[in-house]
């Protein structure tokens, strides 16, 4: 008879049914391929600079403007693709004073040039457009414009478009692999309102027609979905942080009515966050562009150097602790989590949306590292263990490549658990910290994929972690460690797992003893712990997210 110690296997009829539904939904369209695939019409040019210049009419919920594309030809070409949602009208595309012909297919725009652009040539063109952008119904989880009003009846507007794509509101090469090197963002809004975008404020201009243009300049590489407009009756206050690279400017833009609440709340959260994350990850990645929090009506988003904040000046996640441990009630979830993305998601960005697990797993893990820095290692591990309660194990953390598809929501909490396991296996906390800092040095302001991250951690740790990452990222289920005992009392164990040649080391002990690492294989092998029995076997399921089965 088999006795269950810990068995976290969601292989049930309900799960099988859910899996069939997931498979049915994984039918991708031509529009998905046009958005997600790097065809020669997209790889032929590298975007160096954008100037987005847009007027927003809040009453009509209408936008009109232009985006300048400054680029370098990677290959010879006379045709390329840009992206803009097809509910927005392209008024013209201008190159050296000449209007260019173009065609549209779904949200892709194909532009024909009058001559061949030679590899290495730098040039530019401008797309003029207008229309009524998609309105988010549940920002930031869907996407588009979030048109709201504050308690005084003044317009309060924000954009949020991760996953859906920046082309929902402005024309660009909408693929994460090509981050523009720098960008000028010019947003014109009715007088009396303020627009706050990414980077440094470059001044405002009264246009003389009831509108004011606000100019913001981003000097560091930035991915498209991070570009944001935030419009409201804002007040501004500032501070500085003395960090690893010198003085970092801290700027806060909040609704006028919330200034008195914002000042003490931000003071209690931001500098402690920066101290913790610079300790673990290295310098804040965007000293040149500063650090900002901008109050929004939606909950939050990791907009680079202009993080959207809507957690209502309270600790937890809208006042709740998802881990149910109490540790999540001691800090503001949105400030800590979204700021963690400045390192993982903004400085280190996945080439393809399928690898969004890189962004979210490390950022989820950063929450526990924040706790550890301020409250101790055990507290951080308790928090991350508590987060298991929402893991579903119904679909992989990784998505499908080339179709703009992200993986399952498990990329958050299961991803954080994964990194805690890797740290436990490395068994050297300072080496682990240097690996995290090393990731941020090696891939600073870069785009990466699955192999870049897994190979780096394996190389720096001196351990082959490829099958561990394959199991937890590429497969939905978790592995099970099965034990059996021979008639003479000897203990044997093996892994039951999806990943080929899965061989993750794990910690076990006799009850009350000291944990020892064992190295199970796919076949039964001796455990090698003296005195181990069915009754006194303990596996470190606090740090290892596995099922355990004892025969």
C-alpha cells in the first residue's frame, strides 16, 4: 500500500478537461503571426530613435499625431513593416517630403520606399495617424486607454498595453526584440492638465489653442509597451537617493487631493526598496532617466522610469497579503513589485513575449528578497512558500514563440518558487547574490531569451540546471519524488517528471536531523542517508516545490 506524504499532482479529470480547453484556444491567427514573428520586413531595420508627438482630446476620447522613425538598415530593403491597430487611421507616411505608398493587413502596415535602402544606411520616415483608440475595460489586465475622472471631475487618463502591444495607441515596430535607443515623447493635453511620461521632463509649450504640449526624453533603451501617457491634475514633489551609482533623482506625480497621503507613504517604501534591490541586483538601471511614481486610476504597471501606481496608499496588494503569512502586509506591493521590473523586464527584456516568465518570475522573487533584506531570510522564504497557494499547474510558464503569446499566470508565484529552489541547490547565498548581480551586468539594457538566462545561471553556479528549468518552465506539472524501501530496509528513490533526464538534487533527512543533498535519477537509486525509514523520512518541501510519494 502507498502512503502519501506530500502529493501535489493536479492530474485529475478536471485538470485534463481544462488542458483540452487550453489546447483548443491555442489556435493562432495570421494577425498573431504578423505581430509576433520577426520576418525579413522587420529584421531589415533597427530603430534608433522615435519622436512620438500626439494630441489627446479627452472629451472625444480621440488622438491624433505622428511618430518619427529614425533607423539604420540592417539589410538592403525597399519594403518594411510597422505596426498600428487597424481601428486607428493612417493619414500619411512621409519620407523626405514625399508620401509613401502603404498597405495594411490586420494591425501590420507595409511601407514601400522609392529606392533600396542599403545595409548600414541611416534614415527616417514619419507616420501620421488619428482615431479613437481602444479603451481598456479593466486596465492594466486588458489594454489601451484608461479614461477616468478624479473626485473633482477632472480628466484622469493613462495608457497600459503590456501584451496587447504599444501599437494599440501609437505606430512603432511592435516587437520586444527591438528596443529603441532613445525617444522624445510629446503629449499635448487641454490646458489645466499635465502629462507625465517616461524619462526626463524637457519642458512644456502652450500651443495657443487651448492645449499644452509636454515633452519627455528617454535616454536609455526602452521597450515599446513601457511608453506611457499619464494625464491628470497632478502635483509634483521630489527627493533623492544616494545609491551605488551616485545620486538618483526621485520624482512623484500624484493627484492634488492625495499629496498629503503620498508623501509619507512613498517615503516609507521607495528608499527601502532601492536599498534592498541595489544590494541584490546591482545599481538601479536608469540613473540617467531617474525614478518616478505616477498615480493612476488602474492598479499599476512597470513603465520604465515612470511606474504607474494605483494601490491607494496602502500596504499589501489592495490591502491584502496573497501569501497569507503576514509578511506581505508590511510594504506596498505595487511599489515593490513594479519597481523590481526596472531590473527584470525593463533593463533585461525578453526578446519574445513567450519568455515573459523571465520578467515575472524574477520580479515575483524580488518581493521575497525585499522581505529578506529587511526582515531576514526565513521571513522571505515563508513569504515565497505562502505564495504557492495560488499556483495552478495547468499550463507551462512559457508561451508559444512568434505569435505574441505569453505563458500561464504561474510565471509569477511558481516562478518565484523556482528561483528559491535554485538558490537552495546552489547552497551559497553570496554566490547566488553575485549571480543575480551578474545577470544585471551581463544583460544590462539587453534583450534575452530562455537560453541566455538558464545558461548563465548554470555556468555561474557550476551546476547544470537545464533540466530543472525545463521541468518548471516548459511543463505544467511539478515533479514527484518517489521512495521505496527494500525488505532489508534500504531506501531507494527516483524522479517522476516530464523533462528528459530530470535529475534535480533535493534535500532529505531523518526526522529532526540535518538535511543532506541527495541526487535522485529517473531510475530508482539508493538514497544514502543512514537510518532512513518510511516513518522518519522528511523531504525539504518547504524549499522544494515537489510531490513526494512513499511506497
